C-alpha cells in the first residue's frame, strides 16, 4: 500500500509539469513585473521594485499551506474530477488576460468554475465533461483559499506596497499605492482511477464514484490588488484581511452544508462572489471619501516609497514619514533635499516626523555603489509626460 502511495505521489508531481497553467503563471508574473517597471520609470524616472516583487515572500507560506491543505483534502477524501481541474485551469488563464490580480481571487477562479460545471448539462456539446462531479469539494476549496487570501493581506507591511501617481480631483498629481500579491500554491488532490484504494470505512468522504484513486499536483494561482490613496496601505490591508476572513468563514459554513443540501453550493458561490464585490465596493467608496494621504505638505516632504536596498531602506525610513530637515537645512522640495545632501560630502543627517507624529533622526554615510540619491520617492509631476 505504501508503494502505491509513493508511486501516485511521484506521478502526481509529474502531472504538475503537464499543466500549462504552471508555465503561463510564471510568464504572466514576469509580464506584470515588466509592465509595472515601465510605469515606475514613467512616473519616477527609476525602477522601484524588482520584476518578481509581487511574487516575493509568498513561496514559503504557499508551500506550507499547500502541504497542509493537501493532507486535509487527502485525509478527508475529497475527490475532484479531471474535468474540473481542466476547467479551473482554463478559467484562471482567461482571467489572467485581464492583467488584474483582483480577478485571481478564489471567489472568481473557483466560483466561475463551479458555475460552468453547474451549467455543464446545457453545455455538453462544448465541454468535455463526462460522469459525476462533486461541487461541494470545489466550494470547500473556494472557502479554504479565501482564508489564504486573507492571510496574505494580513502580512502586508510598510514599504511592501507599490507606488504610483494619479491625477487628483483638483488637477494636481497625488500619490497612490497598490496593495498587490501573487502566489502559486501547490495542491495535491484526489482524482478518480489510480492505484490508491480506500483505507478506512469513511474514505473517501466526498467521492464521485470509482473504487481507486490517483493523485494530481495542481498549481493553484491566487492574487489580489487594491489601489489606496486615502490611508496608509498596510493599515488598509489589515482591515481588508479581517473582512475577507469573515467572508471565508461564512462561505466555508455554507460549503460544508452543501455536502448535505446540494443547492447550497450555488449559495456558497453567490455569497463568495457578491461578498468579494461588496468588500471591493466598500473599500473604493471609503478610500475615495478620504483626503489624499500622499499629497504635498508644507511641513516637508512626505515619503511615497523607498527603493529596496537603497540608503533610505537600510536606515528604515518608512512610507508616510515626513522629511523636515537634511543636514540642518529645512526641506520643502526635492531640489532642496538633494542640494542639502551635497553640502556635507558623503555624510548626511535627516530629521523627520514618523507615522506617530514624533520627531526622529537618522544619519549615515553614502558609500560607493549606493543609489545616486537616498532612494526616496516623493509625490511630484511624472518624470515623463503621460498621455
């Protein structure tokens, strides 16, 4: 029996590399990164974040949660059909063509997949679906990955969001941040027909027929994005995470109920999609109602972003902080800042207001190979004219 499991695990890993979603996801995140860098150069005249920054710091947790969810799915005995995996992959690829991370929420990727499968009897001419499909398994997976989305949002910290510029209502340029993450979560699922036989009376619990099963490792793609202009981005991310967590709990409860009452599956999907849309709507209206946070100030220069690896990054200067003095000189513009930096050679001292409104000082030396400036990004006119 152990040998059969090991064989199926090896075969399941091999099937991962037959899934075009894996290769397209890597291409997609590279294209997104290149597109963002071009935009950063138009706005600020320099690259701020590396090409794979949206994917950064997700790999470790993605592997851990993928292993944990795989154990849960296999241990309970939740079986998914090959057809459902194929349609989920196609839906995900199509949604990436919008180049919007927000469409990669499980509310949309799995939700739309379930809707297509529900309509499959009417679409039998166009869809290669044969045999049973247990939609409760997919509904439960939708809820489980909403928990993952909420977790990634809760991990957003200062200096981990992506700066941009946008025209304000009065025609002046204001700063904006994008809360964005992308991840690929490796997930083992049970599929019909293989070497694995039932090992307990209850197993598999959510089956679609058959006496033996195989394993498939699928790359589940997850992403989100929220444009913030009225608050500190990491605080907004924490609030959104709590709302998504609440949505995940509700959807999971309904999805578990669908095991016993089949029509609750569509209820779970409707709640997931409309709940996600409602969260987006409330976020947009609340953010728009606030005054722009990253705007010009008479007290100094408010930091819009910090280039990773720059002197400012090493000194732990944070977005939202206001630089008031450099080397003892009051600062009201970028020109004044860099003139003050050049007056004392390689050494500099910065006075600023932190995000608690308290004064703090940072000082250091500029070393050879450092960014030619401090590595600070401020709200200003775009570096290149935007058509």
